[in-house]
């Protein structure tokens, strides 16, 4: 009797589980398929770019190139006037500088918008998003005239500034959310425990905003390194960033060189973010070690 | 000693604190009881300097400190939501006020361990705040407030996020630490039992004003206003003990003449009468 009861209980629980897990399993499969499609969409073009970077001749409809060569990579990684290395380093420098600048300004604007109430706050918040609404060409023309007048046209500083302006709305949008989430609770606690503002800023506020700072810098860096038209106009063609050098090869049809440039672009971007991630982890580990080294 | 003189705070045109005056004697434990919205937390923010008052003065030991910034006031706050720094370990959190005072690393970590032991959290030094339970987090917050040796500790509903069983344990711990360190403590709460049991003196706050100030026994037996009486609920029962004609529970001491020594219950009924019933059967009528 007791035995049949337990068997029955086991059966119901088994069927119960089956009926409840079925939609979950289906959802999981669906999720995996979607993720697989996403990975394919990103991976297939990347692989094609990577193959083109080393292809010498790849006529249609061959599945693979007939011959390989290092011609593209040699050109991209060689220094001097015709090479890509100088422009690559310039792009990384401009990208990091403008990412740092717009994230700093964005963080301050976000703080004013998210944590303080003052007259004109809503208008100010709207103004920070205006660059989203103004077409890039219109903006570029106007900025070029202003920069020519104040002597910033054709300079690296001018390009850094204009990239920062373009990426600023993204920085503000990212920083507003995280600043609002972090609030002032921890800062208040630190102040009551004797922390003056520089300590609060570096020990409490900055660490709590760190994920946002990283996302914002990533976003702004990518926006900067992929600017073509603005860089060309404001840099007067004299500030030759990677995107500027890459563009003629894309339109000119030398796919080997274009592929090599594209591949280098991707690899350096990834490398910079792996490096910053590792650096951040190191810094955190150091911080703990400093306190526990007896 | 903390003194508040005619403190007024307005927010969006509405009065939050309305010329409030209050004295917290040195080394005492004072509670501010009131419903939410009565201005209790605002009161603590004014004392800690996080929120400047619109008018009135705050005095520490007779000196006006209105222009002293928060970080120099030496009043630590224990918040309802702990507010432990997530990027620091438990020991780093507790050592934080000492670090702000420029205490050397080794010394401050030793002190942190000692303070952690006093809140029964030995061996938790290396943990991250996210690994702790709510009760443990609040103990760390308490240890962190104590570690800097502040002249006063402000407690903002410190137990309201905890289970009832934990709450009583924490009340006991806070009182033991108060006695041990002699630090002035000002606690804000909406729990009348808590205020009655823990305080040397207590204030009832409503609409930004002190309605009544006195000893817990006084306020329990002679509430000055309807709303003070209402804060005790329809019936209030506090378990304690009677010794030589006096009922005590933690700090609450109410005379209970004729009541037998031993465990007893203090009962306040909806009609306002306060009786002590010895659990052995004898009874004392107080009103």
C-alpha cells in the first residue's frame, strides 16, 4: 500500500516535472540558436576579412583564394609615409584621448543631471543629447569653420575635440544611468566616517562608477577610431588616422590591403580592451594586497 | 553633548523640521520615536552635516558647529541599509575611519580585527560585504562606526531591516557596546518597544517637532498627547523581570510595588493602564 503510494507520488512528480521543464528546455534551445546566429553574423564577415588580408588572388566563384601573400599586412605594419603603422598609433592615441575626455565631461554632466536638482536641468539634459539630432555633415561643416577661425583645424587636438563632441551624448547617456544607480548613499557614509572629498571621489565614487566608465570609454573609443568624414574635414586631411588611410582601399577595390587594414583595426581594438581589463584587475588586486601585506 | 536649537528645515516649501530643539547628554542613549515622515532621518542628517538646516543651530559640547563640514564632525552614522563599501573587504570597511585619520596600515587593521571581535565577527576580516547576511552586515556597519572612536554615533532605524529574533540580539549588542565605550548614541526608530527598552531618554517627534521628551517610563506611563499613546499600539507587552518592586527590561525601569520578584510582563492596554504581571501570579496595578 505504502509502496504504491510512493510510486504514484514519484510518477506524478516526474510527469509534473516533465510538463514544467518542457517550455524551459524549448526556451533554452531557442536562446542557443539565437546566440549561434549572432555569433555567426559577427564571425563570418570577420573570417572573410581575415582571409582577404592574406589573399593574393581570390577570383569568383572559388571558395578559397588561389594564392596567399603578406603584401597587405606588410603595408599596414610598415612605418613611414606610405605605411599604416603611424596612422594606427595616431588613431589609438586620438581614440584614447577623446574617450577619456568625453567620459570625464560626460561623468560630470551626468552627475549634475542625475543627482542635483536645479533650474534648467531638463533643458540641459536635452542639450547634451542634441548631437544625436544634428546630422553629422551639418555638424562637421559648422565645426570646421569654427575650428579654422580659432586655429584648431588640421591639428590633432582639433580632431580629439571633435571626436569627443560626437561621442559625448553616448558618454552622458551611459554615465547618467550608473550615476543614478550609485546615488550618493555610499558617499554620505564615507563623509560621516571622516573622508574629505578627494578621498570620496577616488575611493568611493570612482570605483562605484567603474563599470560605466569602462563601457563609456569603450563606446567613445570605437566612435573615435571609426570616424572618417569628421576627421577628414576637421583634420584638413593632415591628421591621417587609420580610418582615413583605410578608406581609399575599401573604395578603390584593393581588397587585400583593405582586409589587412580591417583585420588590424579589429585586433588592436580587442587588444586595447583586453589590456585595460587586465590592468583594472591588477589594480584591484594591488589595492587589496596593499592593505593585507603585514 | 549634542544640542539642537530651533532647527528648521524646509523641502520644496514644506516644513520637515519646525524649530526643533533637543539635547542629547554625553554618554547617554537617546531615542527619537516617530512615524515615518515625522522628520527623524532629516534630524540625523542635520546633526551629521549631510543636510544643512535652514535656520537654527547645532552645538557639540557647547560649540556651534554649523560651519564644520561632515567629515570633521566626528559623528558616525549607522544607516538602515548598512552602506558597506562594496569595493572593500570587511576589515577595510571597518578600518576606513582610521585610515581617514591617518593611522598606519598595520595598526588600523589590528584595531579593525579587535572591533570586529567586539561585534562577534572574528575571522570575517577578509570577506566581501556581499558574502554577509543582513545581520552580519549591520554588525560590520556598527563596528565601522565605532572604529573611528567618534564623539557620537547616530543610528538611523538600524534594526528595521532585520528579522525580529536578530533585532533583539542586535539591541542587546548595541546597548552592551554603548555601556562599554560610553559613546553618545542617538537612535531614530518607529518601534516604540525598541525606544522604551533601549533609551536613557527619548523624544517623540511628529510633524518636525518634539511632542514629548522624557524617560521611557515617564512617556510610557504619562503620554503627553494622543499620538504618543497611539504609538504604543492597542496593547503593548514587554517581557522583563521584577526585582524589589521594580520592573526592568533592558533600560526600561517601571516601579511595580507589591509584585513578586522574578520574571514578569509589563502590559499597556488600549485604555492607557500600565500593569506588571508577575509570571508567578502576583500582580501590581500602577495606574
